[in-house]
C-alpha cells in the first residue's frame, strides 16, 4: 500500500508541476485522500473521497487509475475524452490535473452526476437554494401513485405480492423534495440537489444494490423508515457536498464539455482531443440501466415505459435484456473463431441471442473507435479498460479482439496489460478467471 501511495504521489507531482502553487496544492490535497483499499480499476476505495462521496458508484475507475494512465503518455494532454462517462471520475481527475475533459453519458441521472461534480458553485447561493427547498417542502404535498403511475408497481406500497421499495409516506416525502428541487430557478443548483437526493434513495429503500443488480434487504419487512429520514439524509449529503465545493471548488481546470446521449452517435459532436480514456460496459449480458431504476423513476428522469425503452436501446449492445436488432458485421480472426464456438453452443445458453449480442457488442465498439480515430490527433493515444466474458464455456477475449479490430481502423497496439481477475458467473464456475485488461492504442 505504501508503494502504491508513493507511486501516486510521484505521478501526481509530475503531472501537476506545471500548475500554479494554489491549484497544485488543491490537486495534491485531493489526491492525498485516496485510501488504496481496492484495485485501481474499481471505485471501492474512493467512496469517502470529496466529490466521489456524492454518490456511491462501484463500477468506476479510481482516480489513481486515471493518474496512472496520464503518466504513461509521452506528454501531458491538454484535453481528454471519455465516451462512457459513468460517475465522471476521468473528467473530475482531469480537472484536478489541469486537463480539459469531454465526457459522453447516455444515462440522464449519471450525466447529471457528472455535471454536478464538474460545475463551479457559489456556496452562499447554494445555501439560499437549500433554504428554498426546505420552505417548499414544508408547504407542499404530493400524490406518489399519480407521480409514479408508469413506474414499476413495486416502487411504492402496497407493491406487488407484498413486496415494495418505499412506503407511501416515504415516497410522498421524496417526491415533495423532488418538486422543491424542480422549482429552483438555478438549473445548476437543481441538478446538484437532484443528484444529492438521488444519493439517498437506496439508503431509504427496502433494497440494496450490488454488482448483480437490486435485491431486497434481509429482514426488510420489519424495517421501518420514517419520512423525516428523507430530510435528514438530504441534509447530510448537502453538507458533505458544500464542504467539498468550499475546499476543492477552485480546481486547476473548471472548463468541461458534457455530451448527453448515445456515444455511438454523440461522439460526432465532440471537439478534437489529445487522448481518450474509458471503460465500456462489458459483454456480460447485464443491463446496467437496471442499477439506476430507482433514481431514474423517483427523480423523474423516466416518466413512461417508452422513456425506459428508449434509454435501454440507446446503450451499448452488451446485453439481451431488451429486444432490439443485433445485426452486425464486425470481423477479426479471433472474433470469428469465437463466434463459431458460440454459435455451436447456442442451444446450451440461457438466451439464444447471446452469440448475436456478442458480435453486435464488438460492432458497437468499432463504431466508437472509428469516431475516436477521427477526433484524436495523429500519435494520440486511446486507453480502454475492458473485461472478458464466458458463455457455455466459450471464453471471449475482449482485449485481443479489440486490438485486431482497432488495427483495421488505424490504431496500433502500444500495450495490453492485465489489471485484475474478475469472477465469472455461478453458471460458468464462479471462479476468478476472467481478465480485466488495459488496452493502450496509438493512432497512426
């Protein structure tokens, strides 16, 4: 752990030497809070880091992974892009290093989370907005069943078959705060408070979220959540955010670009950049939209079933949970051999569309890499963290396949290195035998 900390400190020092004294001090203070409890490719050790604690996001880079990536480059980039923004770690870390970030994110809640972190604020104005929210909530009520008419029926008691996520009283109070936030005249403040309210929703619910999705808490039937806990949870989240804004708001770079939408099409709107760093969804047939269903519905991002379907179909074709076309033409020697093996074992799979989904997944990443090739300067780098999968015993070596596909687009391989071993599903043995790999490409 001490070696990891020394390495991070060395890299941060090298990357921030060009900054002025005050920005350099702020950046180093933020990085010094890194805990070093988990692998750099996950967010496990940064839940209490300023800004990162605004929402507990497991499937993300740790900031030190971003620092490590920048330190591998021959020169510090002036700008970088992340086509799969997630929790915004790449963009936020870039700001602390004086590098202008561009981020693409299709999930509207996560897009708000990213922009809330990257935005600059006046603390006194935030306090005034918080006071307005409290005044509004004290004099307004809501009707949860009307506001959530199209949401899953389990969202509010009585739910379905005796299962529900929120009591009617708690849902009513959450929606009252949502209404108060929507009434704010400052859109940046409304965005921040919406994110902070979102950060409390799982804590206030009868469910927990893990890498496998949502499940009910043990003994949830006996758990009592009082409506007053909504206000207390939001207050705690706001005080944390206010502290972070006051202490770390003066970052070396305050500028940014956020493109909201499907990366496969939104990248065409991006400006030219020096560097790309990202981690796409893995081809594990897990619909990551499911993780954020509570926030998406309770905060009003989704209002109808059609909204939900449009969002799901705007995501990478890495899963089969939504019916859509898996037409694809991506081809490489390793991919073609893998596809032949998958098709031969289609009958053994829990969904017959999985082989088609796998090729479509790589087809989508070809679209992403092609767009990036047009945005990055010659000799500019692309780094991506990718994860392998396995279906019916057939291993999918995502890194090797992407290297082959990238060569045809105009990228050469700089490095292919393992970051950690991931656990396969119970159906595939449940052992830690799937690689998570860093692929470093350079544009020729």
